[in-house]
């Protein structure tokens, strides 16, 4: 099987799903604005329908609609990765086919969670799911949320499944990450925690996928450029600036806070779905102040700010 690793290297926004103000359905126009903003900012592509996209708070039909709408909005301008993970394999299989039909470049999935499957069961599942389309496949390793933990050897074994070309690695164990890099030098490894992107890149990541890229794409790209040019202090300064913003998001709850800040920047994001709750007045105030931590270049390059902010 040909391994299509080169295509998936780079920096991808994990796209939050804009909903109508009552949270009832996907807000297609706002989604289009957000997609254009991210692509104008110079990101490689988009990771659609994952944790940041509130996939597990959407019906199967909505998840399929989200994949199609986002691909239409991108219009072939970006490398597109569809997240199709679900506890129910038939849902994942269906969404993988939807993604292939919609023109996605790759499929990705968290392992089936809730029941505590053995590695042989998850391996069989990924083998089956990856075979449902002819697209390259990225494992989504996010132990903190999925509850599924793999050693470096186990990750390397999953990378041997046909069509599995890499990992979206949202895991703070950078030792294991570097071991995977050595075990499978050809794999595409994308770093998933924005707050440790610089560390991930120095340990062998080929790029990253992140929720906060929607707010600070220019900073992420500048961090990478500085690192590649050997300007480590500058790269660290970009990471420190990124983390000051991430601190504010984490304190309020990343997904509601991300939507709130994007809303303030001019995107009609709507609310996060229940069980997420509206932000408290204190959190809103803290995030209002944190708008000053957005990269100035990111704003001028694309964030469509309302006149009052511009
Ligand atoms: O895509 C993201 N994880 C989630 C990965 O959205 C759950 C990260 O970008 C984090 O949101 C980010 C802040 O903790 O690193």
C-alpha cells in the first residue's frame, strides 16, 4: 500500500462547529467565514468533526452534513481531514464513506471508547475502518478524553495497519511520542496539544492540529518558521505568547471560550451544546480582556472583526 505521508504534514485548525443561536442546527454561513479565515491565514488545512467540533454532541446526520458543508466551504483550497470516530463502528464506517464522497484527503478516528476493548479489538476495528475508503488514515491518540492508553510499541503496531499513515497525537507523554518517531520514521505525526507545540516539533512532529489555531494561526506558523530557521528563542517567545492566550481559554473551558472569542472577533459561532453551559460573567470578563492576547497579524490577515473592534 502506498503511504501518502507528505500530503498530511503541516498545520491544521481543529474546526469548532458554529451553531444557530438556539444551538439547534449548524450555522453554514458562519462555518464558511471560519473556513475562509483559517485558509487565508495560511494554514495547511482543516480537521473537521473532531473533539473541537463537538462531534459527540451531534447526530450522525449532522456530522455528515458538517463534513459536506466544510468541504464545500473549503472548495479544494485546503488539505481536509475528516474525524469519524464513534463508539459505534457503523457510524464511523458511514461517516468515512461520506467523507470520501465529499472529497476529503484523509480519515481520522478516536478509538471506540466506553467499553474497555483490548488492543487486538481496537486494531481489528481500525483495520476495518481504514479499509472502508481508499484514503490515508490517522489514528487519533487522546488518552485524557478517550480513556484509551497505548504504549509506543502499541502505537507503532497500529501504524502497521494498511492505509494508516500517522497519528494525531494529543498526549503529553513526549517520551513515548519520540519513541514512536524512532520506531516508525516514515509515519506522519501531528502534535495535538497547542500548549506544547514547540516541544512536539522538536521531538519529531511533522506539524500540528489545534483548536486555538482558529485564533492564532499566524503565531503557530511563525513559531514553526522560527524553529525551522534555528531561532529557538523566538520560537519560544511565540509559544509563550500562545500559552498566555491558551491559559485564558483553559481557565474558562476551552470549547465555550474558543467560541466566545471567535464570536467577539466577528464569527457567528453560537453556543456550545449542552451539557456545556453558558460562560459565567466572570469568565466572559476574563476572556474580554484576553482579546488583547490575540496575535495582531492574525487579526489583520483574516479575522473578520466587527466595525466596533476593527
Ligand atoms: O485538537 C485540541 N483538543 C481539544 C486538539 O479540542 C479537546 C487542542 O487543540 C486543545 O484544545 C488545546 C488546548 O488545550 O491544546
